C-alpha cells in the first residue's frame, strides 16, 4: 500500500509537470497566431496623393468641392475628386477620377482610371479601367478595357481600331528610331573619312615642305 501511494504521488507529480510544460508553451503558440493574423495597413487616398506629389508624378489635382470649367491639358497625372467640365487632353498622361469625382467632358489621354462619374467620350491610347464605383455615360475607345464588378457603363466601345492605331504608332516609332540610328552611324563614318582625308593632306604638305628644304640645301 505504501509503494502504491508513493507511485501515485510520483505519477501525479509527473502529470503536474506535463501540464505546467504544456501551459508554458501555450503563449508562444498564441503569439505566433497573433502575428499571423496581423494585416497590413491600408493606404488612404490622402497618403497616396501626398506620395504622388512628393515623387513628382502628380501634375494636377482637383479637390473635393472644387469646380473647374474649360480646357484642361496636363503632362503626367491628373486626379479629379471634384467637378471638372469642358475637355481633358494629355499626350500619354494618366487621368484618375476618384470616387467623389465627376467629369463632364470628352477625354483623350493615355490611361484613364475611373472610380467616379464621367459624362462624355473617353479615348485612351493605352488602357481604360472602370472601378466598382465607376459610372460612365459615353463611348470609349482603347486597346485595353478593364471593368470591375459593380461598374456602370452605358455607351459604345471600340477596341480593334484603337489597338491597330497603337500598333501602327509603335511601328512608326521603331522605324523612326532605326532611321535616326542609321543617320547617326552614316554621319560618324563620313566624319571619320573626312578626318582621314585631312590627315593625308597634312602629310602630303609636310612631305612637300621637306622636299623644298632639301632642294634649297643642295643649291
């Protein structure tokens, strides 16, 4: 009986030690679970605008509550969170219409990212993207079109002609680059030939002067 009592005590001690070790390892597991559940911080529109301005990518901004009327032309990027009417043009630039933005104008840009309201035709030489809160009333022409679920688009769409125009522009640019490289190489060869001829003329003049000096000395 005594031996059984001692054995039960030792077993209970081992059980308590196991429970203690198990409980001590629990915080490490819960800590790992908490670290896995951590989500990255979402970047707000204000932070995105401030970053674009700091990096020099944002060339124009129409804030919420602002109304502009007339012809708008920009170079790199224009963001509209207010109300813009008239015409919007850019040679390869990007137009961003925010959720609260409204554009009542015909648009001709490189890339158009629309999350607000656009009443007018949109022509983009590269891509048009309609977010889930977008509402576009007009015709669009672009080689690439992305429409997210929830967006409203009422109008016609032309993609084949826009893609052909983009490919023809790319081909013309490649040919122009090839011609410029050929012209520069030809000019370099001509200049090197002229330099060689100048060197030959200089050597012949030196030889003639030496011969004249030799004749003078002999006389």
